[in-house]
C-alpha cells in the first residue's frame, strides 16, 4: 500500500507543509487529514478532479490537521459538484465546519469508518495519546492482505501496534517523529523510536510530522522519510 504525502511538517514547522497523506483504492481517493496547506497542495494536483469518490479520514481536530478542510469540502461541492465523505470519531468537526460556513449538506459525514472501506480495504481505528481535550487516533489499513499503520499525532506507539510490527503482521509503519530527543506528553521523538526499534527493522518505518530539520538524523539512524509530491 503506497501512501503519498503533500507535507510532512508539524504545526510549528510549516516549511515542510501540513502533515497529510493520500492514497487511491477501489476507485476512491483517500486523504488522511487536511491541514492548513493541504487544500492548496491537492488543488495543484489532478486527483481531486479525477476521482468522483473522495474520502477524508480525520485523526484529530488540531488546526494543522483540519485547517483547510472547509475549503476542500466547499470546493469539491460547489465547483466540482462532488460530495466528499468525511469520517471522524465524533461530530465535533461538523459543528466547527458549520461555524465557518460549510454546512452539513455540502458533504457526507460518518463516525463509522467501515463505511469508508472498499473491496480489499479495511480500516481499523487505533487509539493514541496526544491531546487531553480531544479524541486522537491513528489507523491500521489492511489493503489486500497487507497491513500498514499510520500513527497520527501521538506520544506513544501502542503495545499492540509495536507487537504487530515486530512480528511482521504490520509491514509498514508511518510514525510521527516530531522531535530529535525531547520528551513530550504529546509527540514522539527519534530517540524513543530508536530505543524501541532494532536497526534491521528500521527501513520499514517512515518518519513524519517533523518538528525541525532532522531528516539527516532520521536517515542516519536507518529510518525512512516519505517523499512529498
């Protein structure tokens, strides 16, 4: 399963763009989050014009993950005459969008992520620890029998995810790695990741949501970095 990225930056390091991934499956375009720079990036590409079915999966409600969501939904509805399917764990996002002029009839909304699945693709929500005042999640994508983990923003790697990765059940992991070595209750560090993952397993992990220019450190440690398209 190939994830493409329009940005891999954290909220306070916007030079790398808002962290957002997208992929295509079963005739549907999937976006994971839609941060402040995401709509501009997707507007410049052909996917939102080409696909009639577009789904946005939300990990949490911080601005760097939903900042241009309203513009994307509105553009798809009014200009492209397409209703995006928006999936989040609770309907708070619906009220946020309404306050910004994007009404519920401009898109479809669900809290049931199984409604976003297509043949050969299963989506499992994974609880993570990030913010005390909102639900935050990552996803395990089972695509034609191959599992990929996308962490979202998190200060942990859940034990079940780590065990699935180390056993080979999860083939590829996209893990937030905001800091080089700073301990945080909200974000993960390269230091923690290196302590958990042996060198021979690191090439299966892509580090994202970078909070500084730490690409060289990540690659020297044996991990990978998603290419921004």
